[in-house]
C-alpha cells in the first residue's frame, strides 16, 4: 500500500497550467543535473560539502517500463527540490541498494524507497509524501532552529492555535541556562516532527501557569497540557517522556509524515475517521471526535487517525473503492493495515451524526474486540459457505429429480409389460372360443 500511495500522488508542480504573472512564477525544472549518484568514492565528500545531505535510497532500476517511469518521476521530484534549494546549502543524491550496498551499510540506510537527511550528527528519515512541495517544506523546517522562542501575547496566541501538532513549551531563566540547553538538545532529536517552544518572559509563563524550568507537553486537540514531572529535566528524561507519550489519542494524517502515522498502528489496525473540516457535517463530526478523545485520553490503546479528504483529493476514489464508503459524509471505521479490510460504524439516521456517547460506545466495542475486521472476513466466509450449501442442495434436488424420472420410466415399462400380458391372455381366450 505504501508504494501505491507513494506514486499515486506525484509532484504536480513541475509544469504550471498557465503562464504566471510576476511574483507567482512557479519553478520549472531547468534540465540541469544536480542530484548526485552517490557511491563509495564520493559519499564522504558529499557529506562534508553540504550542511544537509538528502539521500534517496532505492532498489535497482527495474526493466519494466512502467517502473522505470516511476523512478524517473521520483528523480524529477529530487531534481526540482535540489534546484529550489540550491542556495540553501542542501545537497541531494541517490543510493542504489544493490550497486551501492557498501555505502548503504556504512550510512545505515535500510528501507528502500525512503529519503534520509543527514544533518550534523543526526540522520532523519523523511516519512512523508514524496512530492517536491512536501519535501522542500520538510527540509526548510529542518533548517530552522529546533526551539522557537515566545516573547509576547501575540506569539502565545499563535501557539494556542496549533492544535494539530504535538508541542512542548518550557520556561527558563535565559538562553544560557543549562536546563534550556538540555531542552534544546532534546528538541533536535525530534525536529521537525514535534514542535518545541520556550519562553524567558515571566508574563508569558504566568499565562501558561509555568514555573521556572517546568515543561508542558501538549497532545494534539487536547485543551489541557501534561506537565512533565521532575523538574528540572535532563535531555534523557525529556526524550524518554516524549517517546512514551508520542502516540496521540487523535491525530491528523498529514502529507509530511503520513507513512510514519500509518505505520504506527496498534496490533495491525487503525481507527480511521474521515471528515471534511470545511464541511458543516464534517466540522461537527470532528468536534464530536475531539470530545471523545479528550474524555478518553488516558486510554493507551485508543488512537484515532483523522483524515480530511480535501487534503488528498487524488486518493478519494481509491479510498471509496477500497473501503466501500461514501466520503462526501463523515465516516469512522476500523482498518486492517495489512490487507485494508475494514468495518465501518453504521449510522442509523443518515441525517443525524452519532452523539459523543454513541461514538464512545462504538469505540469501546472496537477496543474490546467486539467490532473487528476479522468478523467481516467471517461474514464473507459464511456467505461463501451458504452459497456452497445452496449449490449442494440444488445438486441433491437434481439427483432426486433424475431418480424420480428413472422410477417413473421403470413404472411405465412395468405397466406396458402388464398390458402386453393382459392382451396376450385375451388373445388366448379368443383362440379357445374359436376352437370350441
């Protein structure tokens, strides 16, 4: 499924649909080769040359023309990204898993089809949609400082509106504080997937009810944060806490980390909710989801993936065909990530959305195993068994009909024989009468 998604949404900005006015000139690939063919001889030089090196690790180029075109499309995405970021000191390269196996081993490249970014002593795997827009945005985020400082009420208001992101904020004495330095080093471990903020202002800290050297952890869509215990915190303590609490109760599928989200399943399944935020019904359904998530945030087994179909228009027909649902209205179901089998909540009234209690009851059935994709498979098997039984019954009826026909034929033959015997007897009687 991952490879299907990877090539279903290629870069759509290689060529603009119409000539752009000045100020809106979208970049077009200029034909210059900027992406390196990284091998055992040049990889060290490439790592030293750039502040960040972005490597696409791929399987050998196949013989199939279709797969070759897909590989060429990926190379075009990399070339356009390299062209746009040429002045940002970011290098791009490709590594063949067969031809450049030695390099892959030295750099710890493992998953074919993945993009790895080398920055200082870190290696960051890009787990998003491989399009030029998404990749460039991801790399620009990596160029920024790992911690953003909040210094006034307006910046704090912007922070409060970032409800879709996992984010942390801490209050420290100054940038020279050793505790702030530990916070910053922890931020580097999760950049750019998790947002880190800090303030050195008492007024901002007061609004956040933060004490000195205290750090709050905000889960997506939650109204209240969790204060990380045991201040002041070392880098190790922060990293361990974030790693343990990283999976949110409700999270949005986003282009920049969609594969990481999809691979982070619980026992091979996801609870998936489709809702268009700009649609009135979708917005209402999303608010109900948030209410349920907030009431059940302490349940470790609960994690809901919210997908806004408007963010992935090219995938709508695929999802509707695969999951057999209408995405023009809100939906919630259980999806098996291995084979895409799914079971969706039946809404009694199409005009009315489920209440928070009804949704919570359904989720409890999912977590208890009462609702699962295996039951759907069993239903299919039962249908097949019923069909087989019907076929067997039909065959038995046909056999009975044939036996009846044969018996009737035998009875007919016996009747004919009896009639013949009676005729013979009558003929004999007539002959006797004639003799007399």
